[in-house]
């Protein structure tokens, strides 16, 4: 049975360091949990991530056993925004950030499979954010993205270049929410070597 790795098959999971690329992101399906606050200190954030992965892996095994379709569970992703985007790009005041943490799920995973997987996970123990978890289609379309190598706290300068230089200089306008894809596991990789795709939908 072939195991699909979406990081290798989808352009949306490929980006180059120090280069902004305009790509077309297809509609993709995600497990999602919404929240607010500093991801470094918020229990709401850690609870959200804890709810995502058990269901993501349960769906992977259901897909393999029931449908004969295996895949690598994609990396953690996040949509980020704030009422005042200055606290996101410049001040980096994380206590004011809103977010949606996500794991991409193949299009052949149905709402019925999701409900079943969520129920099985719920039976194994209490996860406080499990009831907030949903399966939803995200449509971003035309987007600009780049690969950031380094600490999450060093993203501000890259975002300034993206928002204030590349996008307006190319006659584009930002729409929707800032999107990050975490290609590295921060628990195992030093901050200076973290690899993160930064994406901004545009029109």
C-alpha cells in the first residue's frame, strides 16, 4: 500500500528560504480548534494541540484499514490574527493573538469518519478541547508564501517585508488570515533551525 506524504506531493507544503512565491492553494480539509492567547503560556493552546493529534492519527488508521488508503499525518498548522495586526507583526504581543490550530486531512475523510474517530478518542479519556474540534474545508486560493528558518519570535521582520513590500509592490492585497505550517517539531529542534512556512492569502 502506497503511503502518501502531502509535504512532497502538494506545492502548498513547499517553500524556499528568503524567497516569496505566489502560488494557488487548492481547497484543503482540516481538523480545526479555535482559541486565543499566547501559545507559549496558554493552556487553551496546549489543550487544542492535545485534541488534534489523537483524532488525526485515528483517522489515518481508519483510512488505512477501512479504505486501503494510507498517508503521513501532515504537520501542525495555524491561522493567526489580531484585531490590531501591529501586535502580531511588530509588537508581537502574543497575549492579544487569536488562532486556529489545524491538521490537514485528506479529502476522502468524511464527516461520518470524523465523528466516529472523535467518539473513539473521547472514550479513552477526557480532552478538554475535544468538543471544540471540527472538520472543515479551508479555501485560500492565491497566496504568497516563504520558508522562514529560525525562531518563531524572529518572524516579524519577514512578515514586515511580506506585508509592506512584496505584496503591495506586486499589486496585491492581503485577505483572510495569516497561515503558518510548522515543518519542524519545536520539542526536538533548536530555535535557530526551526523551519516554518509563512503564507498570506491575497487578491
